[in-house]
């Protein structure tokens, strides 16, 4: 099995037409290895969210290829993309985005239920909730827990399908610094324990002092390293 | 439980206002049909009931061409009474008379009042007109007369025990008169009986009209309501007396002229009810569109974590099914409660005839199922719209 789990080849994303065209991503090429803990940083409007949408198969590039776990994804149809997202990706959003109508446990079970997994879905979810320290919150409605707890549950949901990559979009952006620190620590612990690839998008580099790699997005282009030392092409 | 069912139910439960609104829309559609059915079908059935019990029986025999049957009724009534399903058969003869009445020195006169001649013994068995006597008793002797309440009022307030003079023209063209003692006043709800007639012994009427043994009709009552048996018995009777030029009709046939208009009215009212149910489907479409719009974020998250379009479609169609099931259940429950109330209280409106209320189970089930399927159909468009949300667009709200 290849060590590369994600590869972007000359990916561009253009919004609008004619004079109103905006090039959100400009010929981005990068690759991520299994088990890496990668930080994508960039200022607001730099194109990092667009890049995340490409990696997360939520949007398709105008040109270029997104190869996830060895498979070129830009040619997949909507159903195949959904299935691929479900099997290969785990998402952690800025506001956790648990479904408020479900309990914490039901939220964590959801990706496996969508997959129709034959495993013991409930026990898997409970095990993960124990790992993220939410064993006493499992039957609470997800809108009745704190922001930090919700983000922990979101990490558990992101991990429950044992995805190839966990994508986290500003996972600490909505938390106070103490809670944010705990979430970062948790993500690092889970990544190490499960040999899980994490790609974290953030504008706040300092929340994540200890990462394997940093990719900086600026004006739609990707650079390896931080802004002060960055080299084109990550 | 499938996660889509769970999610659909939870989303609805947490949007109680929308759920209640949609359920009410379905319930009210069903309730309108139930109320329509109880009232209008109830009136229709009540009219058939009263016509069966007072005027036509289950089988009504008359002459094909002539106004009267000349052959003695005994031949026919005996034939009918040998049939085990027949309760009784009785002859009737009708005519019209001018009626004179003096009360406390005041002379009252009514012209061309319908007169019904009955044979009291068999009539009491066959018809229920005797039960409409709300004062006094039924015809029991040749000089006794039962006066319909309207006639009694028109004559200035006839009471039991009063003396009336009937003046008729017999078939020879001669004017004949006879005095009668009022034994009863007849009143029926809605005037479906003989409120505008008088009832006398058939032999008295035959004698006055100079029509010995003649009758206009034979009123046949079965032991229980059985339209198929009525048709069979009618056929056998007509075959037995094929040369007598008789006409034998079931209640539906004999009352056809009266009921035809009602049937169109009921069809129209039912159409309005179904239109109301259709309108409730539009309400569901609107409410579900609001639900979809309020759940954009959740749809985006679900799509992001791998839900396919068909999963999203299923969640919202399931919501339509839940709304349909609860609405159909509630509407049917309330409708049945109303039907039971109407039946138990012999519902009537301002003294009109009491509704004949029946539980029409096939129609009740059909209405509930129709409402359920309408709610499900109404959910299709909002569900389809939900599936059209691209995750990246939905996620912009995230």
C-alpha cells in the first residue's frame, strides 16, 4: 500500500465567469503521507477553505486531480463521492456541527449508520466517546453540552469510521484558549494512538505548536512551511 | 430503528409547531370528510330509512299501468308472508278528501287532503307509521282517523277525540261523506311521514271510493335490511304473478326520484371534502419546505459525512409519512368520536329527522389511507429540494 494517502495534482478552482472570475486555488499540488499531522494555515480569503473543500470532496476542482487513497476522485459521480467521503474522510468543523436533534451517541454512530456497517456500531461509538472523555454525556442531546464537549464528540464522530484522513476546519476557532488546548492535545493523542492522518485548517498557527508539517496557503497557492520560510509546492 | 426514521422523527419532534400545523392540516381534511359523511350520508340514509319504514317498505308493489290493483291484496300478501325473510306485507290505498271540522262554534275546512287507507293489524307489523303517533293511538276501527300534525294545525287545532267529516268523490263520480273520530295525531321528524295526510282504515276508504278489494300498493317489510334478498324476492314475486301486470320495486328504485338529487348533493359535498384534503397537502408542502430550509445546515453536515441524496430524500419523505400517519390517526380518531356522538345522541338539527349514522369502515379506511398517501406525496417536492442542496453550499451556513 502506498504511503501517500492524499495527492493534489495541479488543482485550480475558479469561481465566476469572465471579468468576475476569482481564482481561489491556483495550480496547487501537494501530497500527504499516512499518519501525518498536517496544518494548513493562511489568512482569511487565502483559499484554505476552498482547499479543504477539495480535499474533503465537497467541491470539484476546475482543473487538476484529487487522488485520495490511490483513487482519482474528480471523475466519481455524486453517489460514489458520498460513499468515498463516508469511508475515507472524517470531518471536524469549527462549530462541531453535531445534529442537534440527536444525542451525542447517535451523532457519533451516524457515519457508521450511513455506511451500513455490519460492526457493533453502538459499541464502537461508545468506545470512542470514552476515549474522548465523554462517557457521562453519551445520552445527552448534542445541543445540551458545552462547546468543548461538542468538539470532542465531533472528533469522535470524525474518527468512528476509521477514515483515511480526518479533516478539521478551525476546530478550536470557537473555543476559549484552555479548551482549545485540550482539543489540540486530544487530536494529537488520537492521531498517535490510531496512526491517523489529520489535516487541520487554521488561521491560528500558535494553537498547534507541535505538528509534522505546515502548509501555507497564500493567494490560492500552496507553500511548504510557514510564511516566513515557505517554499512553493508543498 | 433505521437512523433515517429516527432522524426524521426527532427533527419533527423538535419542530413541534410545524409538526402540529401539518398534523392539523391532515386531520382537518379527514374530519371534514367524516363530518360530511355523518351529516349528509346520515340525512340520505335517514330519508331512505323513513321512506322504507313509512311509505315504501323494502319492496313496493303497484300496478304497472293502472292506479289501483283490482285483484284482492290477500292473494299477494299471503304469497309474501310465506317467504321466511318477509316480516309482513300490507295493502295501502290512497285518495283525497275535503275535511270539515267544527271547534267551539268555528267551522274549519281543508281541501284535497291526502287520505291513506291502511289495514291496521298488518300495517303495524309492516310499517312504523304507527310509532309516529305522538298523541292518542293508531287507527283501530273503521270510524277512527289519525290526523297528520300539519293537517291538524291547518284545521284549527284538531285534538284526539274530535270529530271530522271527510267528503270524497267515489269512482262513480258521486260525492260521499263520512264522520270519523280522531284517535291520534301523527308527527314525524322532518315531516317524512304522513304529517300532511290523514290515515283511516282501508275498508272505510274502499267503501267511500266504491273500490271494494282494491289497493294502490302492497308494502312489504323484510325481517332485516337485505337489499340482495329484496331483489330476489321481487323477482320471484313478479315471476309468480307474471300476468297481473304488477310492478315490484326495491326501496332504492321506488324512492329513486327523491334520492337522485340527494346523491348528487352528497357527491358534491364529498368533492368539497376531498378538495379540502388536497388543500391540506399544499399546507404540508409549505410546512415541509420551511423544515427543509431550517435544516440546511444539518443536510450539509449529513452530506459531508457521507449521506447520499437518497438518504436525505428518505429522511424528508419519512417525515411526510410520519405527518400522514399521525394526521390520519388523529383525524380518524376525532372523526370516529364525532360519528359515535352523532349515533349515540340520535343527532338531528332543529327537529328535523334524526340522522341515520353508520360506521362505513371501508370508507373510513379509504379516507385515512388517502390522507396518508397525500401527505407522503406532498413531502416529495420538499424532499427533492433537500437533495438538491450541494454539501458545499449547505456548508457555507456552517
